């Protein structure tokens, strides 16, 4: 409406002056009348042009579609329409020969063109960038080593807000001559890569799995396309790998890459994958190995910590009844188990296991916290039940005891240390304590009977899985099969 205000005002003024009584009062001579008539038609033309332009903008805005013409081209088009209307009125209403004007304007244009070559270069480059659709407002681009989001493009320049929150002004002719990388076209999906070295003793398949899982555990990394890993080269210091993953939130590029890089470190540590390090760090490992063989106190302290974590947990303890809290085995057996279990470190956001996956291990939280989530169905609708696993509590024990798929997804909430008790370690414990299997089978079956109704709502569990999980006989057979393996 603001664009229509001034031409409407002048149109009304000239329309009022065309009334004979008003015109005779204000003007005594008749020579002014043709010019008033020409002014009326000119402002009418301007009003119609601006009205059409405003209606077009409203039409695109209501459909939530960006106006297809950039400001620079829009301004030039409007100027051409105004000049065309002016020349038509000069010739048609005032009968003025406009040929000299056209000749003069051509000469003037040539002079101005020579004087303003840089300006015209920017103008034409801006038009070229628009017609080729190299980028648009809101796109993330990289131009001349500058990376940022396009906030404006006018007849002379393009403005980019870079990652340091600074406005970078790039002339359009520079934009047209530089390599432009558009991270927002043809869609918001962008692939990122991180390269990492691994030792020659690390199997490539294991490294591929670690890299892909590290990327997949970051919530901002897209599930489709799935992350992929490649082997780049064998070098002097090890083998170079690259993990490739896709994101849609390019604003958080560096944070997402940092999260993936952090997860890679934790994955390599848990999988015992060697990252080539300087010789000084190697010497530390050698010294640590010698200390371990000599029984240095710091090694014993680590072992003692694992023992106390196991002892303080609810693993191998009665969960209810008169003996609630008592150990199922002697403390010496807990100490034997502590010598074989692994201590794993996890970063926030990493997935310990997913609901429905096969698993033959359980975890005890030493420090940190796990956020657990169970997805279940009831009357055709999906629901979720959330819980937290604090220090010294168990997670994932049902898969170890019964062999059924994971009943929950576990996501690390903060930096955490977990003790992993796998089927092999647990089988050795059962072998040393034959009576433990029957006691465990009784405890687990009674617990699952209480939760049987809820277990049936978990889609990933079959009717057979639920039936065997509540049967003492089936659980006992499962535990005995671990020993035989």
C-alpha cells in the first residue's frame, strides 16, 4: 500500500485539476491544460504499474513462494516501464517528437556505460547469477574461501553472514568469476567427511563399522542416506579412512562434525582399534605394560574399582523377598568376574543398544547415566515409556539371561563409564557356581511374569519370546547352553 500512496495522491490531484471550475480558478492560460492532461495519464500509468506489481507480490506471498525476480532486476524492469509510459505519453498526448530524446539517451547511455564499467559489470553479473539460479536468499554458500548464508543480493553486491557473525560484502562480478559451492541446492542434504588414521593391525571391516556407528549415533546425522566409510590409502603411519555422512542442518556443521569426531574416539577405544600416535605416547604404553606385569599399585587400584562397582550394583543380588540385597555368590566370585569384564567409555548421545536388536550382554553403569526408551503398541497406537539408569544399576540384562531381543533403546545422557558383562564372562561364572543357574532362572522368570502383559505390547518380541522369558525351564536351558558353549 505504501507503494501506491504517492501515485494515487498525484493522480487525484491531477484529476481534480482536470475539472473545469478548479482549473479556471488556478490557471488562467489554456496552454497548461495539455500538460495537466499528460500528467494525469502519466500518474495513472504509474498507479496501474505499481498496482499490478503489488498484486503479483501478494499472489506469491499467499502461496508462500519466493518472488522470482531479484531486487536488481525488479528495479530495472520498473524503471523501463516508467520510461516507456513517459515516452508514450509525450508522443501520444503532447505530440512531442521523442526521436531526439532517444538519440540523446543512446549517446548518454554510451557515455555512462564507459564511465561506470565496474557498476555495469556488477549489474550484469547480478542478473546472470539470478538467471542461472546459482544461489538464493537463505542459501548456505562458500565463495572465495568465505562460508556463510546469503542474506541479500542487490544490483551491485551480495551480502553473506559468515560463521563469525560478520557481514561479508562480495561484488557481483567477483561472485560470477569465483567458484561457488551451494550447500542448500538442490536440497538441504549435505554430505560431510572426516578422515582418520588407524593402525595396520586394525581390520578394515572393524574400522568401517566403528566409523559408521560413530556417525549414526549423532542425532543430527541423517539415517538416509546412511553413513558410509572408505579406505583411502596405506601410509607410513597407518591406514587412512574416511567416513561420509549427511546432514540437513548446515548451520550446525562444525558442532555435528565435532560430535562425530568425538564418537569416533570412543568407538576406537571400546573396540581396541589403534590410532597411530607419536613415539612418546608409545613409550607411555610400554611403561604402562611393564607396570601392569609388576603389579604396580595404580593397576591394582583400577581392578579394585571394577570390583567395588560390581559389588555395589544390583547384579548378582536378590531383588525381592527376605534375602533382598544379599549376594547370590561369594564376594570372591565377584572379584573373579571383575578381572574379566570390560570397562567401556561412552560419549553423550551414543546408543548403547537399540530396541529389537539381538544381544548377549548387559551393562552396569559405573558413572554417568543412560536414558532408556521402550516403544510399545496398545490398541493400534504407539506409545513410549522412558526411564533412567543411574550408577550401579543394570541395563539390558534380559537379553543376557533369556536370549530375547533388546526390549529397550539405551542412549547415553552424559559422559559415562559402563561395565560390559558378556555371555562368555557370565558363562564362566555359572560354570564355577552350578547352583547359580537355577537361582537366576527362578528370579528372572518371576520378574518377567509380573511384566508379561507389558512385554506382549512390545512389537519386536514374538509370542514365543515372551513365553520363554517367563518360563523357568526355558531360562534354565538358556543359561546351561551358555556354559556348554
